[in-house]
């Protein structure tokens, strides 16, 4: 009997979590987000240029400057394997690494890893 109660509780709590996460995962052009901390030693789901490419083009290769940076979604792309790729621009129209106007991110994975955070 107690096993049945535990199974029902777990199934209900996961269905409630699934419903709330689907509502918060709605993305539109113009949505403001904040770049959070990397999920590993480097950002895994933000598609960033490698440090040597940034340096070759005359930029400053400092990924720490991205933390707590406010960005806005400028484009939404869907790749072949149905992953949503968002193109992000700086809110103040500044350049990332003093070189790039936009960066890209794997939207769902970055949200789940808290590399991208909704601004309230």
C-alpha cells in the first residue's frame, strides 16, 4: 500500500513539473535573458567562438565577462535534429569580446543547465 502511495506521489510531482517547465520554455524574438554561470569549466550550451579565433580577430577572450550579462533574442533557428538555436544580442548593442555582434545558444539545454536565465 505504501509503495502505491509513493509511486502516485512521484508521478504527480513529475507531471506538475513538466507542465510548469513547458510554460516557461516559451521563447519569442525580443525575450530578455541573462547569461548565468557555466555548467562546467566552460559554457557547454552557449555556442561561443574559441579563444584563439577571438584573439586572431583582435578581440578580448575573457568568458568571465559574460556572467550576469543581459541579452535579447534576435533570431530563432531550428536545426535538423529539432533543437532550437537562439541568436543572442547584447541589450545595449555592445559587442561580445569586443568583436562579435551576436552569439548563439542551444536554447533548451542552456535553460536547463542555467547558462541562460529568464529576466523577471
